[in-house]
C-alpha cells in the first residue's frame, strides 16, 4: 500500500538537534523519534507540557468554498466489514465492524486511553455533544491525487482535554477496525483543524470514507487521516508506523 522512502535520517536528526541546540532538548537525544528529515519537527521529542506554549500560534491550512468541493475517491479500505474480505489473509476483515454497521453504529464507541486522567468510551452522540467544527479542505494522497471536501466533527483537542490529557503525553496513536494504525505528535493533535469527523459534505460520513468517525489531519498527507476509528491511545512512546515504508512525518 505504501512505498519506500529513502533518506539518511540520522544525519538529519543530529543536524536538527545541533541547529536547534538548546536547553529544552538536552537529555532527549536518545528518545528522539525518526523525523525523516524534517528539521522543524524536532519538537516531536517534547511532551504536551513543553508544547503548550507553542500550540496557540499554529497557522491554519487553506480552507475552500462550497463551490470548490470536488469528486472524492475512496481509497485503501472501503469497508472493513465487507463479507468479501472474509478469509482473505491479505486484508483484515472485521466482524465487529460489520455488526456495528448493521446496527447503524448505535453501539460504536471510541476508546480513549493511555496518558489521560479519565480514560473512556465515547459514543457518536457524545462526540456530537461537543461543539463542532466544519471545514472545507484539500486532501492530498501520497499516491498523487487530491480532492476537496467539507468535513464536520469535533476537534481532537476538545476530546483530549475532556479526557484529561497528561503533561507527559507526546504522541496520539489511532487504531482502526481494518487494522490500520497511525500516530501524530502534540502539535498536530492540538491543531485547530485536526478533527474527529463524523460528517462529510453535509451528510453522515459514508462507509467508504471511514464511517462512523475518521480522523482529519489537515496539516499532513492523506494517510494520517485514519478511517474507521476504534481506539485512541495517548502515549509517551514513539510507535514507528514505518512498516508500511512511508515517512512518519509528511507535512503539506
Ligand atoms: N483505516 C484506514 N484509514 C485510512 C486508509 C485505510 O486504508 N484504512 N487509507 C489512508 C489513505 S492512504 C488515504 S489517501 C485516505 C483515503 O481516504 P478516502 O478513502 O476517504 O479517500 O485514508 C487514509 N486512512
Ligand atoms: Mo493515500
């Protein structure tokens, strides 16, 4: 699904640490995640507590008009509960997802756990109970296509704050019903346009696009926008998703 990305990371990391220098990074060298060459992301090694001062200053990605909304292909998994996937060892068939789908996702719950004071399970109604954000943005897939849609959902930071995110948190990991997993750092997690989306173009999020809830990370390439969300784990450990071969950080 994802291709190889060749770069000598170690040199970039060392150069990044040297140029940022600084007291803040002292002692973090061994724990630094591979940032795949993006020197500005050296803050990845910092905790939520250390990031908090930077968070309000983040700039927004471009938002579009209704008239810019385009056709939008569904790629990767388009239904984890598709019976045709059963028995195929190449893809993960999810009976749990099939059941939730047939129950109109009434029994769907989003687990939020890890470095939070109040781990919990959020229903669709719970998520819709928070103030919503709607944004029209461009999705860019690493395979070379892009498309514009309107997304509605709850900012991830609202949910993380509600769960009582701990100051030691460094990453948020997202697990999906099709076995897909991705992680983001605190800057992206608290970005105002990073949302848990349950609506697309004014409708409920359709199954091919990740129903009932998907992540939208507008600051990054499409594969960070995890569909079919099942579980969110706040962590202080970097989990390398590089088994797929794509870079962990690919900002746009
Ligand atoms: N659970 C899950 N999330 C996923 C994928 C996937 O296969 N499974 N594909 C990713 C990729 S590479 C892209 S480009 C987008 C595609 O979203 P779309 O199907 O709504 O176009 O979802 C991302 N999130
Ligand atoms: Mo993609």
